[in-house]
C-alpha cells in the first residue's frame, strides 16, 4: 500500500472533446473527494470520462493473470506520452518520471462498463483471501490508499484521432482527451478477463473429462481450446503491435467457436424443454433424473456440457473484443472509442441472452422441490440411505445456482496496468468495484 505521505497524480481522461461544469478540484484531494469527483463527472459529462492514477509499485502481481504488451504497443506508448506531456503542469513535489516502474489504475464509470459487456466486468474473487478481491486498495468508495491525489492536466498536446494516436487537450486544460488510451485499456483488460474465464472453464472440464472418459466431449474440448493459439496471435497483432492485417487464423477459430455456440443453443433448447415437461409442484427424484441423466452427480455429462458452454462463451467474448478493436482501428470517424463500443454492442446481445438463458435453467433447477416416490404408504419410513440420497440431491440442485450473477446493477470498472522498467506493460483483467 502506498505511503501515507505520498502524492499520487490523477488524470481525468475524456473520450471526446467536450465542455463540463467547472468543478475540477485544484491542489490535493482525498480518496473520498476523488470518488465524489468521479460521481460528478459521470453525472454531468456528455461523454464517458475515466480517471487514471499513477501509484508506486509495492509488489508485482503474477503477470500470468494478465496480458503482457511490449513497450512499442499503443497502450504503453500512450501512457508514456500522457506522463511526459503533462509533467510540466504537475506540482514539483509529485514524481512524474516517465521512466521506471509504476502501477496505473484506471476507473471507468459504470455507464461505460455496462456498455462494454456484463460478461466482461465482474468481481474477481481472490484465491489468497476468502471473499476478497485482488486489489487491496478498494472498498465501497473506490481507492482507499492513504496516498493523497493531485489532479494533473495536459498542456500543448495534440488531440488523438485514431486508435494509435496520442493524447490531447480539451476544454481549459481540466480534461485530457484520450479516447485511444481508454479504448486500449478497456479492450486489453476485457480480453484478459475473457481469457481468465476460459482458463477456469478449461480447468473444470479437464477434471470432469478425466473421470467421465468421454471421447466425444474430449474432442469438443480439444477443438475449442485449440482456438486459443489463433486468438493469442490476433491479440498480439491488434493490441501489442497495433498493426492491421490478416488475423492469423482468427476467422477459422471464430467459425469453430460459432459452431460450438450453436451446439450450446441446441442443448439449452433441450434443457428448457425438459424443464417444461416436469410436473408442477414437488418432483420425484426418478422423474428428474429421467429427463436430466446424471444431473445429481457432480462429475456428470450435464456438468461437462455446462462448462463447455461457458468455455465457448468466454472464447467468443474474447473474439468479439478483438474484432471490435480491429473495426475501431479501421473506422475513420475520428472517435475510436465510440466505434469500439458500437461494434461490441452489435454482437454481444446474443451472447448475453444465451448466458442469461443458461442461468435461468440453473435457477429453475435449483428451485425444484423433491419428494419421495409416490405409492409409498404414509407410515412407511425411509431407510437412512434413502434419506441421505434425497437430501444430497436437494443440496446438489441448490448448488447449481451458486456463482450466478443475478443482479442488474452496474459497477464502476477498475483496470490495473503495471508498467515495467523496460517500458512494457501488464494489463490485468477488469474488475467491478463493488458498492
């Protein structure tokens, strides 16, 4: 955690040139005042405005959890340009050196996070601390580091017009126009989050299939996970090198993923039909297992199909991010961030609907009430084994709804970027700031 006396620079990054009320704060501000500023900017600004903080690095996070971009990448260059071009307007007591290591924290307002994708911005639980999240500096108001924040504004920069352009100046120097910077940060962190979801799904599927020994499901998993190589190469081309061209097999990978999505939709249709055929009220255990074979077994084909669906959705979301970045880079409208969001929204609705339908099936299953087999006399008691079986089945059904995001509330999005001494950056998966 940052030292109590440390001064941390903070920028307000606009995605387009605009005018906002003159409530920018001069001098030093506390974390609470910074949170109030974010709220005011989100309410009054006509276009999305993010805040970016530069902290000293206390300890490095495991880079395998994020995406590493070279110093020549657009994102790394834009961060360096921002610091260099605004250094002259920062207080002398604030360390604004463009070289060396730093931790950047970009907070994107909730209304933008909701546009990016509800499937790409969720809290990420920490494996180290039960119930915790990765960033130790967060609470309900946002950043809670003891550091004091100092607003910084740019002077003399040129407005960026393409996805690889630099930062620029807006208004009276209170806001920095940096649509390309915000675009690349959001895109890379969203891609990192989608890959994080892919890794989790692969781990679950691998464990399941080792026990099921199902060759058909094995082949389905291999084909899907085989798409990763093409997606990783396309990520390097579009996000690291910033070049546009053939996507190195992304088209064929996208076709394979779309085929898997079609299979998910077919299975989902069958699941919903099976639920509709169940009688109203409490359901006999045998009736449930007849239409959902193996559903009460933790290592079942149903579970494997469910995790395969999650894998396909995670891969498709990552492809959508890359395709949207490519479209934004090609679009000559002058605002790549708007173009990126527009392209992403046009394709993600089907995925969001598919994920919602899967969650609906799991919720319906978890809400089922089980009863003892009909025909038994009222005075006949269950054997202990039968009681255990019924209770175990009820607990198994309830567990199906665990982990489902049922809230419609959108949170601000936190993006952490570590800048290394060689100028390269590591962008970590986007996290939702819980209220």
